[in-house]
């Protein structure tokens, strides 16, 4: 009975919202005076919107990000995914430049497993534009996984292989003479 009463009470309110006039232009203060004008609101994905493929031959003054609408360098992004393709992905955010893998145990070693976090830090293809963190666990005597000491060299090796692959992708994308 109470549910029926509340439904009757809420239904007119919800149906009343249906015919509301929506104003899509918002008043924004343009000058220093009290005069208000209308400006277009800023777009969520920037001036050009969300693009995944550039129109060939069109120059929009973009940086050397590889021409995609993602928030990070596309060569580093694709190189990161290519480099860690054998590991199961847990999360991949192309706008934030974060790739997180799930634990992966190499077939040749049953007593250890690895997890990677890759961060792409900018839109330019630079050596400091990618940061990789490798986590390692070893199987303890009781069969549970125990965190092992981190090896900074392993982090740098993953970063170097990502950068090498990104350079290959960049070179292959250049027009051939």
C-alpha cells in the first residue's frame, strides 16, 4: 500500500520534468562590465573533439603525439601494449596513460610471477615519457605468494623495450621516399 502511495506521489513529479525547456547556451560574462553575452561552453574532449584517426593531408597543428585523440603519445601507448601483450590486462586507460596487468607466471618458472604498471607521462615521444614498475612475487614454502625485492634494472629494461618499439612505430609511420 505504501509503495502504491509513493508511486502515485512521485509519478506527476517525474512526468512534469518531461516538458521542461532546456537552454543550451549559457550566459558567460564576456567583458569587464555588467553586460552578459553568450559563449559556447567548452567541449569535454577539447577544441577538436574526440578523434581516433586523423584526416590524411589535414594539418591541425598537433604535437608529435602520433595523430590520435588519446591523451598520451600514441606511439608509446601502442608500444606499451605490444611489449606487454603476453600478459593479461587488468586495466588500460588511454586518456590517462595507465596500463595495469594482472599477475603473470612465465611457463618456464612456476615459482614466480610478475605484475606490471606502465605510466605514459606525456604527449611527446621522449625517453622520460614512460615509467614502468615491475612487481615480483615468489611462491613461499607453504604455497602462498610472497612479495620479492624490487629490481630497478627490470623496470628500466621494460621501459627500454617500450621505447625501442615506439621508435620503430614512429619510423614506420613516416612517409617513405
